[in-house]
């Protein structure tokens, strides 16, 4: 049974009634709680209290601020291309192509306006695939601030191995063959330590479940207590828990975030292409206070 059918057959674009009452996020917190992965999926139905954006990439990306979603696109490296929609070439459902070019550490990326903050519990889903080989590749999907690197240090994650950061404020699902072949989660709250958690159950480039030219759903959720969780194809993969009161650990005190996606080549003469079918992101309209221990 789908979420929509469970709620009376209505889509997430309508107000939903549950036993005669408007289905709201506070009902989810009372009945389920945010620690349950189902909570974030059901949030799609509770539209009354949720701010959301959705881009199916049916038309050219807007970077002028004249539409609801404003994107900033960039690329760096030999023959690298800014993200480009492919609807005109026959992808009727709308697809965004991100091409890193063939230079070592060449990249292509996009970032939305700074519409999200951790204390509004933002969530983002990326339906994405690597259409080129999985080897010698880095990609990042999640939320990030403006302090992004360029060239060899492009993106928010410098390298997943240590881990080390280029940006100061971010929470991203990361794949980086300069480290290993696992799709993991990495965060950095700026004033606190960078943190990384390995996907469990594993989701790696050597598994038969992770192949090229196949779409996967990557989902990331942040909350006001400094916690970040991620899912791949609706399977919960891991969490980084912050320290909401004393800022001594990987405290995800993230403000002014944009939805972010990037692909980067990790080899010479090794062009990398990522396709984004859509990006869906939402957060609660009301700021949630952090609990002080």
C-alpha cells in the first residue's frame, strides 16, 4: 500500500484528513516520532505544515530568481559543462545532465537558494544515476553553505578518507573513489569536528546493487538536535549524531543551506556524467527549538 492510498488516495499536493482531522506534522511526532525512518516519508503527506520545493527539470534551469526555485550552476575543468536539462533531446520526464569533463578533478555542480536551516528539519531526495563508469568518481548530494571549493578542491568534501572538508557547513551523501567504493554520509558544522559514517547495510561500487545507468533514490534528513540521517532506495543507511548543547562533537548547527548536487572526475581523461531525474526537498515551516541539556 502506498502512502497516498493509506491516506485516502490523495496525492501530497492536497490537504489530507485522517479520521476526520487534518493530517499534520505534529500528529506524526506524537504517533511515530522523528527517529522512525517512516516519519520522513509520511512528511510528504502533511503539506499543511511543510514548505517544499520540487524540480523535475522540464525546462532550462533558472538562475535569475524569476521562478520559485533559483539555481546556481557551475563547472570547472577541461570540457566540463554546467548542469543542463535534456528535455529537448527526448527525455520526456525531464533530466538534468551534470558533466565533469575529462580533466582530473573536473566538476559540475548546482546549488539552490539558501532556503533551508537545520532547526526546520530539512529533508531532500535526489533521484540520480551515474551514466558513466563508477570508478574514479566523486559525487555529493545534500545540503551545503556557500563556502564551496573550486578546482582540485571543488565541492564540500575534500576527500572522504580522513575525512576532510573544503566547505564549512554541509551535510552530504558522498561517494569518493579517492577513499573507497562506499556511499557514505559526511557532515561538518563549521565550528565543530568533521564527521563521517559508513553506509550500513553496505552500498558500494562493488555491490551488484550499485551499477551505472540505474537510478537510485538518495535521501538525507537533518534535525534541530544536530543529527543527520541518510537512506538509499528507502533503506536506512546511517546517522551522525551531534551534540546539541555543548558543541564538542560533530554538531550540525547548520544555517542558510542550499540543496546541493555535484559530480567530479577523479582521473585524467575520464569524463564523468551524473543524471538527475528530480530533486524534492522540504522542511517544517516553524522553527523547532533545540533542547539544551
